[in-house]
């Protein structure tokens, strides 16, 4: 499984991607995020799904970029990536289906190209179509999405700072890492501040987030202990009396 999180903010973009790959009984590390420069404008791409499909689609897309394909807006890059997804589906989909393996790839494409009025973030589906991630819900997770969503839904807003979004994103990754055995460190990070010429990237290891993880776990337990006990006792008594039971 994979954890890739893209966040769209008023002032930029944040991307987090784990690096663990599980294949049968084998576990190894592989980068799931790639960064590009298009005529001085930045773009990044994160992928989840079947590894062979991801690698082939990304290689085809990189070939298209190398041929000098001029994308002036990010949605055109997302469309071009989607076209490569469909090309690989035509080539490999039937053989995968014969082996009872589903064709599976999702991608997050973020950045700002010359004609974009602001930073953009797109989700590309296995069918090659895409949707834009906007301020109504300023993030999306591909891969293992269930464990990280609660902290994002409660704590993240489109107008938040890059540092705030990074902090909340790390907590979402930490929640996923603890509960999903196939998501783990190292964690690749991409940050884009609107107006800057490059996407900044780095890799964080377990020790880098150890203090944050420990503090968050302790704070959650403390918060649970501080819930007024009379609230809980009243609910327990209601259940014990059989109130609220379905007819």
C-alpha cells in the first residue's frame, strides 16, 4: 500500500509520500514522488498503485517531457499524463486481467506553470481522467487514505500556512504509519511556496519525526482522560437501561 498526500493552500502546495513497497513477502524502498522544471516553473508528481504500471506510465510521461512538450498550464500536463495512463492500460491491461490483476494507478500532480493564475493540484484516476483539488476540500490522499483523514478534516483549511499544513500532514502520515503495516518511513516531502521558481524536496526518517509522534500520542491520551467522566457515565447508564435501542 501507499500513502501519498497532496495539499493545496492559498500560498502554495505540500506533498508527502512514503517509500515502502510490498511485493509478496518482499519489502523494499522506492521513491514515489518526482519533481520537474518546465521553463523555470515547478511541477511534482506522486503515484500509487501497481508498481509496474506506475513505472511505465512515468517513463512514458518523462519521454514526452524530454521531447519538449510545451505545457503552459498544469491541467494540460495532467491531461498528458492521463493519456499515458490510457496508453499503458491498452498495452498491459489485457495481460494483467488474464492474470487476475487489476490495472491500478492514481496520481497527484501539483505545481504552477506559466499561465496558471495560482498553484494547482490535480488527481488523476486509473481511467486517465482527472479532477482538480480545490479549497472546498484542499487535500487528497492516494493509497491508504482512511487513517489520516480525521486529523486533516478537523485541522486543515485552505488559508493555512505551509508550515501548518506540513505539521498536519505529518500527523496524518503518523496516524497511517501506526495503523497500516505497509506504510512507513522514510518519508519524502515536497514543498512549494507560491512565487518561488522551484519545488523544494527532502527526506525525513523515523528519528526526524520521533518527538512529534511521541508528543501527539501523549496528547491524544491526555485529551481522552480529560473528557468529563459524567458525560461518559450518563451514556453508559443509558445503554445499560436499554434506552435508545432500535425497535
